[in-house]
C-alpha cells in the first residue's frame, strides 16, 4: 500500500518543484555534474543512535534511532575523534559528524529538526530549508538571541524565497516552459522587480518575510516580558552596528520609545552599499 501511494505523494507534494528549488539553491556550491551526488549523500545519510541519560547520571539510559529530529551538540567533538566503530556494538555507536548533519539539514529531506544550544550552532548556516525556530528557554542577552535567530535569517534563505516565490511564481513558471529552470526565472524577476538601492532586497529582506518563532513560555509568565525586553535590547544592539533588525524596528518604536529610536537611528552608521541620498553632509 505504501509503495502504491508514493506516486500520489510525489505528485501532491510537488516534489519536482521542490527539487527545482533545491538544485537552484546548491548550484553555486557544487558543479552541475555533482548535483545528483550531493543529493544522494543526503538521502543515504546515516544519522545514528542517540542516548538520553538521567540527571544525576545513572546506569539507566534510553537509546533512540534519530531521523526526523537530531541533536547537533557534541558532533564537533565527534569530528575530531575516530568514529569508525562497529555498528553491531550497540553501546559504542558514534553520533553523526557535524559536517554531515549540516549538509543533511540543509536539504529538503530528513532531518527536519535540529536541537542545539546558542554556542553549538554559532557561525553555522541552517537557512536553506528552515524558517522556524523554537526557543526552549530564553538566552540571557541580545547577542545570544541574535546568534540563535541569525542562523536561519540569512542571504537567500527560505524566509525570503517563500514570499518571493508567491510574488513572481506565475510569471516564473510561464518563463520556464522553454526548458529554463523556474528558479532561474524567479531569481531574474526578483532582481528586476524588487532590487533597491540598499542592496538588501530581495535576498536579505522581503515584504512579509519573517521568522516563524515559537517561545515555550507559559501565558502571562515573566518569560513573556523577558523576551519582549530581549527584543528591545537586540534592536539597540543592531542599531549600534548600523544594521537594524526589520521586525524589531517595526514592532517596538510604537511602544513609547519613538524619540529614542529616532535619535539612535540618526547616529547609526549607514553600511548600505549605496544610499539613495547621503544621510549627512560634511563640510571640508
């Protein structure tokens, strides 16, 4: 029954369209001849076993085979150690390597969830096929919040590709009927229609693009107020760098700090590649 249902799942899920998008996304990273090999590596991923131990440590453990969700923490250590252990040795299975997990998560197939810490994912990009983040607990400072959410708010990420696809999808499909990749057409249309002087649109920012964020906090608990405070702090942190977070910049000035935000915005460095008009004029 499962085999007979696969063609319908492929058709109803639009697998061909998803593969078009994935191949377009990775074509700048590998040669055209290596695209299928790259996808094959992800499809044949061996994600391994993971052990849950009690606190305090005890001899009782729970071993799970992970596919849909995998922990990322600890894999860097495994990269530096020998991981060629016998698969038959149940207690000695090594976790997957960090590089393998990054590659597999940045495809449209398993794993679909990464569990990690603010430090564990620092400097890594998980934006290719991810736009949701769940905060199990709140970071202690705005820099850590930026590190967490910055992993999926990146250049050409799913956050901007989805609204871009909705905006130019019909025209891109029409342009692809001659055999051209629909995402090559979508990229060209996006550059033509939505590129502006900031150099950020359409690949860094786009209308209606935003993180699908979930904070695991009880309603009316102090964590709700803490998260609001963290967002305010992050706004000031980003303004100090001259790179305001668009979501925070829109949401928080309406809460009684308009004058402060305006004053800070005027002091922020303009790091855009090209400004429509010079912000300040200096007399020589």
